């Protein structure tokens, strides 16, 4: 990529806590604990309609069971035709005995029993079974997550990993509305060699839990009024990604523009695109300073440079590119409209960046034109591509993880 600084690469994952809920059933007063098992219904055989229609009441155990006339009995027992309850099969030693009145069978001699397995080691991370589709699940790699993004040390600033205590499943985002309920969108802005937006638990970055509904730039009293969980100077502070689409990403009157984010912790105070007040200059308009532009970014080459989520947000002849803004924010890496583009669309074969409308050729992988992205929607032109991390090399040297469309 010319006029910027890039690289190509991969992303990572998050965790949640599962709460067991106790519910009280109506009518019969049965307590049902929603946990690892659901207990049987208690019943009394002298009362009508005490069991579900396909079950009968065992008068000895006072629990509802399926009649043995339909299920049969286990070895050593027989079905009593009068009660449809399993009883011990008769033998020469005595009469049949109701199964429910017998005690547990005696344990075999301890010397013949296998050793008990040692309990699992508690790692502090919640257990998950199969790929997780929720922000916050613990992960050990991309295969742990439906999003195929595991937030580990290659992607997530150490301060967030320290708060989370383990790597977690996450997904890319433009605003907090793109995240699972209860999680928020966090933007790195090039810090820790990562320039990407991804979903995290709000408490990990000092924001309010129980997040509300307010879009970025909307009025608020506390963080609980905002989708982002953050209220700064009586306005919801939330990330965004497109100046051209400010009306759908931000609250009324706010623009998607670049500035230092007013996070509650230092890890959340990066130079990124977020909803707020800015100037009136549109993409490509002449400008003398940042405050002249709706994006709050005057790039010194093409005039006002809009924040963009992919190349379709920019005017003809421009691409959406990862760029270093002018000083004093020249250590940041953000996605903005930039002049110069080729003719090939996403998915077309390419040998260099200049072949592509996006000025982004995946020369290390597919050798196809790709593009900047913030969610999977931005990659729809090349289904089933998705928005995922990629490592790019900066023109000034060094590498940074960014989000780009790819397989």
C-alpha cells in the first residue's frame, strides 16, 4: 500500500460466566433447578393428575415414572401387571420384592474397584464444549470460536488479557451494536501493533456493565444509558467506522470522526474513529486543519479524509486504506479514504496493490484483491469471505494486525 504503512496476518478470542437459575413451577409447587440435572416430579398416588400423561406415580418413592408395561425392566426385575411398577423377579429364596423398597446393592470389595480419577485442574477459565458463539468464552485457538477469532496475546493488549485472565472468543465490530448483548466494541487504533475493533466485556476496560441503548453521541447520565457502557461529558462515547454512514452509526447530530477516545482506562484511550462533534468539510474538501473536516482528519494530501469501513465508502479513484495520520497522532493506524486505486474488484486476481480498487492485494495468501472491513457484512461481495485479522507491513517498517476480508 502506498502512502500508508501496512502488513498481513491473523486474529484471536474471550469468556463468559454461566449462571444457574432456580425457577418455581406453578400449580403443584415443584421446584425445578436448572443445572446439571432436572429432578423428577414428586407425587402422591392417591391424588389425581399428579404426573404427566405418559407417566404413573411410584407409591414407594413418590416420583413419577414411565410404566414398565411400555419401557420394560432392567435385568433381575419384572413388571408387576397390577401396578406397572418394576419389582425384583421372584426366586427360590423368597417372594418378589418391590424395586423401590430395596436398598442400594452392596459395594463390591474395595480392592476390586478402579481408582477414582483425579479431579480436573481448575484453570480459572469457564469450560466450553465445541466452538463458542458468544463473546467471552475461553479459547485456545481459532477453532474454539464460531467467529474463528480467539483474542490472545497476538491480538489483545496485555492490560485486557490481565483483566479477562485468559484468551477469549471475540468478533470484529464497527460499533457496540455489532457485539453480543452485554459486550462492547473496543478499538486498538494501532496500539500494541494491532489496528482493529473487536468485542470485549465492558468491565475489562473500566466501562459500565448492563449496557443500555444509546448510540455514540447521544445524551446520557451514566454509562448504563449507552450501548458502549461509557458516558463521557454527558454523551455516549462509542466507536464507529464510516463518516459517510454517520447517521446510522451515531446519534443525531454526531459524526464519525477521528480523535483520542475518552476511555476510563489508558488501554481505551487510543486515536480511533468514534462518534462526536466535528467540522463540516466532506471527503476530499480542501482543509487547513483537522477541525475543518467532518472526519476531523485533514491528511495534507487530498484534503479531508473520511473514516471508512471499506472502499465503497470513498469517492471514485480512492480506496479505504490503513494509514498513519499526521503528527501528533502518527503512531496510530486507522482506516481512511486515500487517493489512488486500480480497477480490479474484491476477489479478482492481483499481483500488487495497484491492481485493486482497494489498493489491497493479498500477495502473501490468495493473490486476490481484498479490502478493509469491520464486520462480515463488509466482505459480502466475495462470499463466503469473512472479516478476519491479517498482518500487513508498514511502509515505515514494522508490522501491524488489521482487519481485512478473506477466506
